C-alpha cells in the first residue's frame, strides 16, 4: 500500500504529518494552544499586579487554569459526532440546573445564580448554558436545509428563549443577553435573513419604552449612568468614572506594573475581575492593551479558520458560535470598562480572576480542538 494512500485514511496519524506528534496524541491544535498559552501568561502578569502582588490569588488562578486546561484536553478527545448526540441531553440538564436555582440556589446580592454542593463545588448553571445552547442549536440545524425556514427558525428561537427567560428571572440580565447572543450567532451562521434581524431590531426599538418600566431599578440606573456618569459621581457613576481615569492616565506606555494609582489606592473597583482591563491600560498603556487585543484577534482568527475547515454543518455552526461568542465577551467587557456599554458584570476572558466562567471557556476551546483534530480529511 502506497504512502500517499495511507495519508488519506481517516484517523491515521499520517494525515497529521505536519504537526508535532505530542499535539496529535492529545488532539490539540498547536497554534490555537500556543496563542491560548500566551494570553493566559499575559493575564497572570496583569492579575498579579491587580491583586497587589498577592501570590495567593495567583496560586488560586493557576489551580483554576490547570483545571481549565485539563477540561479542554478531556473535551478535545470527544469526537464531534459524540458532541452532536450529547447536545440535547446537556441542554436539558442545563435547563434543569437553572430551574433548581429557584428553590435551592444561593442568594448573592439579591440574585439566585449559584448552586452549591456542600463540601464540593459552588457554580453558576448559567455559565454552562453558554456552551450547551450553541451545541443544541447546532445539533437541531445540522440536518436541516439552510438557511433555516420558518419552522426551524421558530424552534431555534424557542430553544434560545427558554434559558434566556430562566436566567432573566434570577435576575441576571447581562448573562441572559449573552446567552441569547450565543444562540443568535448560531442562527446567523446558519444563514439567518438580514430582513429578519432588521425586523427584530425594529420590534425591540418599538418595545423599548415598555421594557424600560419592566426592568429593575438597578438596571435602569446602569443605563442612565452609561449616558451620564456624572449624575451620581459618588454612587452609580463611580465605577465608570474611575475606570476612565485609569485608562486615560496610562498614556502610550503606562506607569509600569504595580505602579497604577487608581487600582492600588483603591479608587478602581473590581480590579481582579470586571475592571482588570483598566488596570492593564493604566500600567502598560495603549501598547499593553493593543498587545492583548492582537492576541485575542489571533485567537479569534484561528477559531474562525477551524470553523471554515470543519467538515459538517454541526462543526461549522458550533465552532463559529464558540469563536464569535468569545469575541462578544471581549467586546462587552472592554466596552463597559471604557464607558460605551452599560456595566453588566462580564469578566475579561482568560485574564480576569474567575471560576465557572473560566471552565466554560476552556470547555468551548476543547470543542474547537475536537472539531479541528477529528476531521476526516486533513488539508
């Protein structure tokens, strides 16, 4: 049997001859893995400064990152066809966990978002739904004619609106909108008509006056603060004002690590989580922020390339949704910190100190690896 023929056999290592064997064994895309490792390393450096050089915070983050990488490698071993079969089951489990937050959830700041297993784990079911929803929508649309017609579109919207409603009632409007965005991205990748989007946008604009009175008071305050932070500079507007000061004072090259005044003198809130990019801007300046954005851009480009090269509809829709959702998280966090979006409590991916959100990201990355490495024909 000729060597050329062997290279075309599904599942043979010859088809991956251009890759490092170690990466082959673990079904890891080396380029995506290296970009990810650089972002994580850069994030640890920023977190070290944001935490006032606290080694305990870095150690805790390293443990979570190790768990995340382990989860990513584990998910990468699961072939896409298995993910396809698991999608509806995982979606139903996610809905069940969301429903359990109402009778059994832990209340934090007036919101029941957490489930606690005593002595074991404390997690947010809504984070898991960020992966489960794109999976089930990609599963549903994978064997249907695309672009989706009226019936598939209706079912897809229903699949999206059920978890959206459950999360909205916790209440957690920010996460609910991000969940809806991840589902909407699957529909867009499936070829959703722009006329439908324009019609949906028109309906939302027309319904805005009614929705204003339906949302909670703190949500209205966040929207008002977006347009005029100075209306309550010592209250609702404090966070965004201090964040803008930190970003503006960094200049081109920044003040240097551990030299930020806004963060280290406790003017800037949530320096380790939601507002960590303001710490980056103050201490490493425009160059630091641009470097991180370049790394994010490379990661997103590689994710989209994996989506384009996927060899079935499920893989294309899932990989594309995971990649674009990651991009949305980056945009929303930086947008809210810089004052162009309302503050919604979204951490900066792979940089902010986190637990449930970090594991969810790595699970999605594992699916990207799986979709890429389990291709039947490798080009």
